[in-house]
C-alpha cells in the first residue's frame, strides 16, 4: 500500500468509526430513554403538574421547561400552535426543569401565580420578557415582578405564597423526576411517552403527527 | 541512496502514527463532547486547542513529507502535554483545589468519566500527548540519521 492510500484509508476508517459510533450511541440512548419512560410512568406526569388542553385528549405532550431557557422560549409558540391546530386532540403537561442557577425561584413565582389561576399568562409574560429578568442567562427573581403587572395578580400574596413548602416540594419532585428520566437539557418533550428522535421543531411536529395517527387508528 | 530513503520512510511512518493518534484523540474528544454530551471543563478546552490543530499540521507535513513538520508540531504537543499533566495533578490531588483557575462551570478536578476504575479523560490526554511527543522525537532522530 502506498503512503497516500494508507493515509486516505486511515482517515476514512477513523471518520467512519466516529459516525457509526455516534449513530449507534444516539439510537441506544433513545431506546434507553423510551424504556426509562416505560418503567417510570409515574415520573412522567404527576398529579400536581399543570396541564393545558382537554383532559381526555389522546395525545399528551409532556414538556420539561426552564423559564430562563432561551430555547424553551423559542419553542413555546410552536407548542401553542400545535395545541391550537388540534384543540381536542392534544394536551400539554408542564414539568419544571429549572437548570439555570436561580431559575427555581422564578418557578416558585409562577406557581404562586398558579394559586391565583394565572399560571399560563404569567409564564407567557415571563417568557416574552426573559432577557429583562435573566440578563446574561442569570435569572434574577427580583426583576420578574414588574413584568407580571397588568395580569391582575395580587403580588403581595404571591411574595408570601412563593415560599410555601408545597411549592418547594413540587419543584424538588419535578427535578427528581427529570433526573429519573435523564432529562439534562431543556426543553425536553415526551409525546405519549416517546422522546424526540433528535432535537428540533420538525421532529416534535412529526412525533405529534405520529401520535395523532395512532390515536385515530384506535 | 537507499539508506536515506529507508530512514525517511521510517520517519514518515512515525509522523503518520502521530497523526493517527492526534486524529483518534480529536474524534474521541468530539465524541465525548458532542455525542455523549459531556461539558468540557476549561482545561479540556486548552488541551483541545493544542490537539485539534495537530491533525491538520501533521497531515500537511505528510504529503509531500517534510521533516520540519516535527518542529512545527512539537510546540503544540508539548504545551498540550504540560496542560494535561497539570490537570492530572489536579485530579490526583497533588495540587490543592484552591489553586485551580477553573471553578465556574465544570470543575477540572472532577472526573466525569471513569472506565475500568482508573481510565479517565485527563489520563487519556496525558497518554496521547506523551505518545505523540515520543513519536515526533523518534521521527526526528530517525530522519537525521
């Protein structure tokens, strides 16, 4: 074998090993993830989890969300579109994954707003103004209050409610469930228990469509 | 001059092996970071800065074979080796953690991956840089014989 052939063969072999390894690893990961969900059904949806949409909708999107995560903000309108396009078919279950340092306090504020029946408007208001209260990806709970004005919330009550032990427990449970299901980035979606094959808008839409078709055939 | 040809052939093979090692290390680092999703600590980034260019510098020196590539590749390999040895010292505990310049994000003294109970990423980095330096040095002496 001459030198050039040797070099090209070696380069191709190494690159091929890398690509095949990456493909095998990701498929294995996905299988493990689906299995994890199957064996930990109760970790996916809790009684305390906020939901949006018809309670008996056949397709359930579980979203692990961090209010300070930019990609979660970018995905939120898309998720709303999916819900709007299939009003009686799709339901959204919200799980918190406050991975940003200090984000758990913002989740506590959201849960305090939930006690006044304003979780979703509060979440939308905070996602829209994320850059203002999370400068340089550092969530600062003191900065969120001005952005919640105009929603008709009793802020004084919220400042007390957000320290309620049941809210702390709820956040701890969501974090523990995220760990059980190996959610280590946000947003993470499970559609009827299945994770996205790879991350992206199209993959989420395809997964929802697939679940809708399966629901129709039943 | 068949003897010169022979020694330059050996030197070529040694540089080629160094390239293979650098490429395996580069792809391995990319696999750990991009495929398996481990966040590289700061020291890992500095070692990557030394390792990744070796793939291209050494390859460029192979066709046509230019023994001076050893001169150009060695500084990268030596700096990478020093960084790897320093991190290894951190991991083993020879250097107290308070001296580490990298405590935000992933601490460099923490091992994210351990295989067979003793193989970890800093160890692999030390081994890779050491072998590349050894190969380049022997290529240098074979070539000048």
